[in-house]
């Protein structure tokens, strides 16, 4: 069964001192955000000052963990079963009636087709019923802009998005103006972490049974030796900002197979060296991310794309990882940049980031639809203008970096 995580995120509410019911007479513009692009049904009501008025989030993680991965038809059914409850919960928490919303913003790309469809159909019914404008949202744009709900970050900034389904480096020049420097040519890091965690049978580990793959790897890695496995660095011969995680994943699967033979256990049991493998894999993922990001920073400096003291913004589910954050902090310290990451609850998928993207667009007057006749969801959708070929041609060599 899916688990209803929370009505309102108390920690976030305390963090921003946000939840208050105010009279409509003085109320700023408010947007309802709806997220169903993958396996989380999320909704939130956010106002134009970034106040989170109400939020609900239903994770399907437990169901998919038991199934050994996300089954799109199951995800679709769970979104269908829960979307009305989640949206109503967010609206009720906000103290605002649906008729007083300024707009409805919903993820329409990229993501799982069956999951995106549920959010879109539900949202189109809602905007029709209440005669509201509709704001279609690009999921990765929403991850990139979440930071601006918390910090007054000016454009342009460099953004690294690392999640279950995506991995990319881009320059954010405006709310819908991105230069794509590089992206994964195969797997996303979250997906690889999930697969290696499954191959390690961490669902059977007493401390990790309810954790996502990435969380389980991070948790176990604290107790492991990151030098246990030989370190390999993907794409080290390619002087671009693209990523690759499938080779790493295969290499670690081979190590697991070998250690199962050594320990004489069947595939499905937890290895005694699981923590060492988790630590080595986490380090390899982090090291690869750092090296590609280092080149992106050098490229932006060389081409004068960013101001001297620009920020590196990191988001997406994998950005919740404390070890990866620490390595990125080390990188930005060395490169004279500031690092900004939203808190983990805002790095993983949620309705708040979608509502906030709706606010950003409402304020800019960009992409607000009063006629939703032509709107479709798009499972695959690039972010911004792809300049990865220009990055590759620049062929920046990476000087050594002292990684603590
Ligand atoms: O952004 P997200 O919620 O969904 C997508 O848009 O893909 O990211 C989910 C991914 C999962 O693969 C999960 O294993 C990973 O984020 N993740 C983590 C951590 N928490 C979640 N990866 C590494 N360390 C974590 N602490
Ligand atoms: Zn995401």
C-alpha cells in the first residue's frame, strides 16, 4: 500500500515560518502545483512571496521497492487512486478555496507517460471547473528553480540536476532560458544507485528496508571503506560535460557477483562487505559528478558565461546525498563559487517545486494558458539550448583537484 507521508511538512513550515491563514482581502497571488511525473503524487499551494501555504505528498516508494522497480501501470493506478485526496489535502491545508487560486501549474514533461497523463487529465478538469489559467511545467526547470523559493539567487547561475531519471549541467539564464552543457548519455545516477542497491539486496538489510536505493547506499556507506573497490572514472578521456553511469553500475554488479562467490552466498542475501561496496560505489558516483562539474565551471569561466562569484545550484533526488554535497562543497570552495542546495525534502520530487515554478511563470507572464485545448504531456523533453558540442570542442583539460 502507498503511504501517506504528511499533510504539511512541519520541518519546512518551521524553517520558513510559513503556515498562516490570512484574509483573502490582502492575499497575494497563489498557485496550486501538481506533480505526478514519476512515483510521487504531490500537490502544494504556494503564494507569490514563496510562502508554502499547504502541501501533501504521497510516495509510492514502498510499493515499488517491493516490486523491484517502478512499474508504470502500477504507478499510474496509484496516482489515479490518490490524486484527488492529495490535491484536496493541500488545498484544505492552505486555507484557500480552489475558486481563489490564481492558476494551476502541473508537470507535463518529461516523465513516465502514464504518470504524467494522470496529473494532466486531473488538472485540466480542475481548471475547467474553476475557470482558472493553466501553467504547464517542465519537471527539470522546476528542480532548477526551487532554490529561488529559499534564496534570492539571481540569474545567471550554473545548475547541476541529479535525480532518478536525469543528470544534466546547465546555465540558467532565466526562468525558461537554459544552456545545456552536458547530460547523461545512458543512466541517471539515481537509477544506478537504485539498481546497485537492489543488486546488493539492501531491502533485506534491517536498517535499509524502507529506504530508496540512494538513501540505502548513503546510509550503509557511512560504515564502509570507499577504497574497497578499484576506482574507475567514466568518460575520463572525453573532454566534455556529459555523464555515464551504466559502466560504473556494471562494474559494481560484477564486484558483487565476485564477492557472492567468495563469501559463498546466493544472489538475494546481503554480503558482509555490502557497506564497503556501497561506500566505493557512492564515491565513484560522486567523483564522476565532481569531475564533469569542474569542467562545466572552467568552461563558464573561460567563455565568460557566468559572473565571477556565480553560484552552483544542485538539486534533484540525488542532491539529498550528504557525501555528494560535501564533495561539491569542496569543489566550489576550490573554484571560488558558492554552493546552493535546497533541503533534501525539496530536492526529491514534490508539489512545492511545481507550484513555485508556476509562481515564477506567473510573475514573468510566461507560459500561462487560458486555452488548454492543445496541451499534451511529453515523456521526453530536453531542457534549453544544447551547447554540449561547443563544450566538447573547447576540450578543457582538468587540473588536479584536491578532493578531501
Ligand atoms: O528527483 P527524484 O525524487 O525523482 C526523479 O525526478 O527522478 O529522485 C529520486 C532519486 C531516486 O533514484 C533515489 O534513489 C535518489 O533520488 N535519492 C538519493 C538519496 N535520496 C533519494 N540518492 C542518493 N542519496 C540520497 N540520500
Ligand atoms: Zn525529479
